[in-house]
């Protein structure tokens, strides 16, 4: 019996060391990736040359917006069938919830029982 306990503890130690090693390797890769990202950001900041925004090209649009903001708010029309697709998407999402899956299965089984009770 003692040999079995020693064997089980050995297997447990082996699995624990394997999990620790995998975790270390995964985190080491993440740290390496983070260091590379930081080096890339540093290089970008060093090479970046700031530019001035040319507002002359957009100033007529801003003036138009200031005088008639409602036309700009309603200028983008929704695609055809937007609301019906939105409602269908919401319906599909709700029907995928576990409560409604179970409810559908219960209704299906009760309707199957009713059809079996009725003579054909």
C-alpha cells in the first residue's frame, strides 16, 4: 500500500511540475511579446514627425454643420430591412439562451406525447 501512495505522489509531483513549466513558458512568451511591443512603440515615438492639421479643407463642412445640425444627423439612411434584421438577430440571440433551449425541448416532448396519444 505504501508503494501505491509513493507512486501516486510521484505522478502528482510530475504533473504539477509539468503544469508549472507550461505556465512559465506561456508567460515568458507573453513577456517577450510585451517587450517587443514596447520597443516598437519607442521606435515609433522617436521616428514620428508631428504634422499640422489643415482646417481649411473641412471648415465649410463645419460651418454647414453649425447652421443646420439636424440635416447632418439625419443624412445617413439605414440600409433597407435594417429593423427586421435587427429584430431577427435579437430573436435568435434570445432563443440561444439556455432557458429557452430547455423550454423548447420541453414543449417539443409534450407535443410528441400528445401526438402519440391521439389515434391516427
